């Protein structure tokens, strides 16, 4: 354990002292001043980021040590052992994908003809995520992708309670969530537990908070990068924040491209909510002006995770008759406006698919746009299905990073929300938000009244013609970042002296 902490601390020190520079900002379309502009500010921001990363690594090492030194594990909520959890709660479908609009078009692909689909899914866990070691076998014991497991491998899996021929996949290749989340305390017969999906889940920080706050619901984190998929799974297995001090057993970590996963792997009308938090905007390859946004309706759509085809697939996976919700949170107003236009494109193509939920002032949201689908400003809370931890601030990796002052995102204090729900008979395009979801009502008259944000802006005393405040000067931002960096270094020095 001491050796592990030493190695983690050394890696953290390397991360803190590294002097590499770079970043995505230099890729941005039409960047002012070119890639060399703002080097001083980026250098300060990079130092803050490395300092933040070293703190994260030390915290992770500390958590692992706390688990390793704990000998009494009788309170674990799950009756499943590690091999069973790897086989059912870590599903890795692919290591690649595309966000190109044309490539993501189409209906669900039927995969029932692939008799080896079950073992192929398990092979990913065997080769890359520790399933072989957990049953006392080696990766080299795998024969080939055609013959899959040896007889001894199958015997080891069965001894660990895993049937290599029994799948969490249905005949059409979609996931049977009742089999994913089964353990000794649950049954597979007509489960009524809600299933929630987070797209682009990163390392699982946000979904961890939700799973702890809502133990009566099940969650699926979807992430493309395999290292983040492994981090998410490890975070839930190592944590003792679940029921009765056990593991967090109501989360499944999935590796897949979001669009194809929703289209091919999630049964229609089976999911209570789909969440997306701070998705990456396509400004590096598409643009960042209002003119670029308006081209979405005419057919020019950028390559990004939440293109119109992905949104359609998400809508089809949601529970029908207004019971399913799609919630998007971003700190980028331009991207929020682009997503509003993308939703408009989806609705114009099928008006019986989605309806917007009109967020209310009493819940802390104010409309900041107009049109068929509108953008709302406000901090995420339970009105949009977000369980907020004590203190009321975000708990994701990026929220913690931005609080250190690193990067342009640290300058942004505002959050923007788009909440849609499945269409039901009598709907127009806009619904009224009510806590609990699914019980809101709407009419054509309410749509006409709320089609613009003038009513909300009048109630809140806001002037829609008021110009936005100017951004802080680069010099002021740099001075602030330098102060935060100095404070961070001072805290680390005091901690090391205390040790």
C-alpha cells in the first residue's frame, strides 16, 4: 500500500512539474491571433490543471488505500463476486465510432444471427478489463476470436458463477437490463426499477452522485474511451458509498459510441431518462456564430455527439406518453442554441417524437432564447432530475477543475438546460415542468403564450435588449489564475509539512 501511494505521489509530482504546453484552443476555427496567441495565459492555466490533476491522483490513491486496509466487508450490498460484476456491469461493445450524421442514420440493426455475440462481448472484459485474472486464468489462455474460450476457461467462468452461454443481450442484440442489474436481492421478473442513461459519462463522477442519491433506480454510463470505462467501473466497485456501506451496485459501465449504442443496443421505450452533461461543442471544426447555427435546419449539420440522428435514437429509447425525459446541461450558450436548432430539426421531421418541458422561474430557470425549442439558464437541480450534493455545487471532474480556475471554462458561472420529454396525445411542442416528471400538461394556447421568453423576462425584471456584460480582460484573468495557483501551491506545501 505504501509503495502504491509513493508511486501515485511521484506521478502526481511529475504531472505538477511538467512544462508541456498545448491545447485544443489552437485548433478552433478562425481563432484570433493564431495558435501562438495567449501563450502566457494558457501556460498559467496549464499549471493550474497539472496542480489539480496531482490532487486528483493523490485522492484516488488514498481511496484505494482505504479500501485495501478495510478487512470487514460483511456489509457489502451486492451478493455478486467480482467476476460476476465484471461480466454483467461492464459491457464493452466497441473501441471506435463516428459522430458523422450520415454514418449514424438508420434503424436498429438486428444482430440475432450472431451466435457468438455473448462470448464476443465477454472477450472484451476477458482481454482488457480483468475478467481472466478474476477467475484465475490468463489472457493468453484465450484461443482465438473464432473459437473463443478454451474448455478450462469455461470451467473457470462457471465456477465463478458465470455461464458463458447466457447473455445480457436479447435475440435482437439489445440489452436486457433486468439481467444486467440482477443480484441476490432482485429478480428478473417484470422489473419496475427506472433505468437512466448518461451519454459521454467521462470517468463517472456525475453518475456516481446520482446512483448514491437514488438507490431505487438503475444507471448506465456510456463512454467511448476504454480507460474512462475502466475508471468508472473501478470507482463503483471500490466505493463504499452504496447501501449499508457496500459497493454502488446500481450502475453499469458501458463502452460504446453513443449514437450506435442507443440505436442498436437499447430497446425502444425502455429508458426513463437520458442525461448529457457538458457535451463537447463542435466549434473546433464547425464555427461559433449564429450564422453557423441557422444552417442546421437547411441540412448542414456538424459532426458532434448530439447530432439529430442521435437525438432521434435517444427519443425512441425513452418511455412513451410523456414518461421519458432527455436532459442536456451545458455551460456553452452558443452550443445550447445549436442544440435547440437540432431539436427543432428533429421535431419538424416527426412532431410526435418529442415535446419541450418549459422550465419555470420558481425552480431557478429563466428562458434566454426564442423559437420552437428554447434554451433556459439556471443551475441544475432536482427540477431537471439532478441530485445536487451538499453545498449545491457541481461534483463532476470538470466542476472541480473549473473551481481551481483552470481554463476558459473557469470564467463561466452560468449553466444552460434543455429538457425534452416524449410526446403524448394532445401535446403541441412545449410542456410545463413539474417536479417528479411525467405529470405535466400542455395545450396549444400555452405553446403560443410561451413561444418566446418575453413573459418570463418581464416577470423577472430582466430587459431582453440589455447587452451582455463584457468579458474580463485577459490580464485580469491571468492575475486571478496566478493568485489561485499560488494559493494552491501554498496549501500543498502546508499539507506536505503536516505529513
